C-alpha cells in the first residue's frame, strides 16, 4: 500500500508541476508607463506601436492609485 501511495503522490506532483509550467500566459505584458490622464496614456501607447517598441498596449485605470497604467 505504501508503494502505491508513493507512486500516486509522485504522479500527482509531476502532473501539478507540468500544469503550472504550462499555465503561463500567451504573452506577458509589461508596465510601460504611469499617467494622470487617459489621453496621455493613449498617446504614448500609440507612439510605442508606431515606433515598434511594442505590438499592442492597454491603458488601465487603477482607482486605488488614481493613475492610468500603460501595459505593453
């Protein structure tokens, strides 16, 4: 019984680790700037796409900080 339990625990651990490694996001966004105004965030985000610094961006309001965060 101990051998079966040890093998089962090992198998569960291997499956858990493989699922954790495979669960990484398709593309990770990085923080590219922090702005007081949404228009400024959009302007810098668009400029970054135009300059080829990143392929896409999003400006997200964080109410607890009262700023817009630019993720690219």
